């Protein structure tokens, strides 16, 4: 399951459950269309709280999507995750795609104000770390 929403700061992407490569293909195409019509630069909040570790083929699609958003005008992003193992996986993927320096990772299981911290980073550059 995925959802793309346009917001005042850019986009909110929500993913949940088990993500497959086949599911990410239409997400990628919808993302391309959304990026063609948005104001640039923009920020992205990615809600991955309900996603577990990703298999290699899905990881490759996530990297492809990260690069699409960065090349499309991404200024900053915050990824909200539900546990440390998935956080480590997404840090590695961000390094691979080249967006690591623009992205912050927030563990919602240990940060009750995760949404506030994500919005402050993406909208105003206030580092949650």
C-alpha cells in the first residue's frame, strides 16, 4: 500500500504493509507525474512506520525513487520508521541513492513528536538530531 499526497512543503509519502516491486512500479509512475506539477524545491516526509525490512528487488526500486525525487527538486526529506533495523536499511539505501545528506531518519517508536520534528526539518531545516 502506498499513498502520495501533495502538501504545503512538498509531498507526504505513506507506505504500509508488505511492499512489492510490482506495487512500486505504479508508485514510480505516479511520482513522475506529481513531480512534473510541483513547486521546486520541495520537501518530502516519508511515513514508513508500518514497513518491515525490504527484499533486494524492492530496495532497488526505493533507490530509484529516491533518485527520482532528488533529481526532481527534493531539498530535504524525513523518513519516519518504526524500528532500528529498518532505519539502518534506509540509511544504507539513502547513501546508495545519494540523498543521505538531505535526509533525516526519525524512529517513531522512540520519538513521540516525530511528526513535528519531521515537519521542522523538511520545512525549515531544523535538524531533529
